[in-house]
């Protein structure tokens, strides 16, 4: 059995994927959220660090795999009340490392591919940022009981509203003539 080494610190931005698979590497660390510019642009704010775990391994069919998890707390605009809402974003993923499109097409349907560059390297930060972006909600909202949109003043009685004239009454009068 191969040894598993664990490191805890800032994750490296780029890694040699095939080499890490061969030694069955486990990385656990953080990414400075200020460096994830696309995530920063998609949110109003983010915790200072994104927590990440990356395991480099092979499956039973000998595919090179990156098995990852990441989580972050982000702030977005609630689409109900337009106030800030804090959200916990988590992603778990398994990606098969390939060198070209032909290898990606040959993968089983259960695996999603990630293409290595010409040197066999992966942009690890980009991968984690992509996964977090995919987990952002399309319409972020507070839970129903906590949203400001539901805490408007006292209930107004709809029966007391001014009755507006029906615009089709004019047509009815014309029809009678």
C-alpha cells in the first residue's frame, strides 16, 4: 500500500497531477479567497479563506482521479428583500485527469474529466473556484422565516382598498349603444 502524506497550509496554485496520483497524495489546506477573482465577482463577499481537501488516487479501472471537497461562507444579495444573506457553500467532486479530448471521450459516463496542461499540471485553485461557482444558488434567499420581505408592517385589510373602476366597463357601454 502506498503512503499518504498530509499537508495543512495554503494549497499550491498548480500541482503535478500524475505525480501526486502515483504517491497517493492527500492535500488539505486553504486558499486565500481574495485570489479567487471570479468567486469574488459573483458574490458580495467571502470568508478570508476557502477550506479545501484534495485526494489524488486511482480507481479500479486505473483512471487518475482528483477527489476534492471545498467549502466557503459567502455573502450574496437576497432576491426577496435585497438585503445581504450569508450562505455556506460546499462542493464534493471527482474528476478524472486526462491529457486530451480523446481520453476524455473514452472515460466512463460516471466520471467528469479535467484536462492537464502539456506538462501534466493542474490549476488547483481554478478547479476549486469552478466547483464553488457551480454551487452558488441562482436566486439566493434568506430562509423564509428570516427574510425581511416577510416582516413588513401590520397587515392591511384588502377589503378597505379603494375599488378601482373596471376598464372594460367603457366597452360594455359602447356595446349597449
